[in-house]
C-alpha cells in the first residue's frame, strides 16, 4: 500500500498532467462502473417484471383457452339439445279434427256424433285415450265439456285404435245424455297419447253438431297444439 502511495506522489511530482488524467480516468471509470451496475440492476428488475408479465400472460392465455374449450363444448351440447328438440318437434304426433270425415247418425233413437281425428304429424302416436277436460260438481271427471259447463255427453263408442301412424285416422263417438227433438251442441274434449320415445302429450279439440241446422258436424271446429305433459 505504501508503495502505491509513493508511486502516486512520484507521478504527481514528475507529471502533474498525467496524474490528473489518471485520477480523472479512475473517477470516470468508477462512476461508469456504478452507472453500469445500476443499469444492470434495473435491467434485471425489468427482466424479472417482463418474465412475471409473460408468466401471467401465459396463465391468462391458458385460462382463456380452457374457457374457449369449455364454451365450445357447451355450444356443442346446446346445438345437440336444440337439434334433438327440433327433431322431437318435427317428429311428434299431431292430431287434427277432420270435419270431412266426422259425421252424425241416429242409432237406437240417439243422435250420435262420430269424431274423426287424423294424425297429420310425422311421428306415430301410441296409447291414445281420452283425457278428462274438467270435473263436475261432485268431482267426477268430465270427458266432454259444453258451454255452459255441464256433464251433457258420454262416450258412445271408444277409440277404434289406440295407435296411429302418420296420416292414420282414429274414430270416437259421443252422444248427449238427454235426447231432445232438436239438438245443437258445442263440445270441448281432450285426448292423451305418447310418441315413439315415450313422451306423453295431451291435445284439445272443439267442435259443434246439430240435427236441424246443418244436420251434421258444423264448420266451426278448433284443433289446438299438442302439449307435452310428461
């Protein structure tokens, strides 16, 4: 250490310019080293921040890709359900009251209304049966309802068939409980049936008939959409 200081003193005495130049070089070198050290530290911090940002971005990207995958699977399931639902709707049975095939006739002194229902849907109907549309004051089921609501009709002949493929027709007959000389009735009734997959529907109809005006089934009839009940 003494030798170093002696060398500095000698250098100072011999060449002051060289000494000052050396000192400046050392000072500038020292501060340059400190500046570089600071820059390196800042670069390390920035790199660490960049690495953390990249890691978080990758995590977010993975989460987003996972969400996209799950959402695509969800959309696929929704599309499949919608397709199945539309297929079910397209291939469900659907009955229509046929005014041209329905008729009235007299048998045993009774005026009989023969009801024709045609399966105009694209699916086969099974387990076809009447379904109560109302109840009387005593709680008994009513299968035919008139306006005002009374138990005025009964089944005369039950369904000719309990299944119907598309375009098949089934027949059901009813007659008034009280037979009078002039009869004019407006009737509502329901049926129940299943499709080929076991789903159960009910469907409502309205029609009118008389024996002194049109002398048969009148033109006023209504067919309602089938309703899925089970």
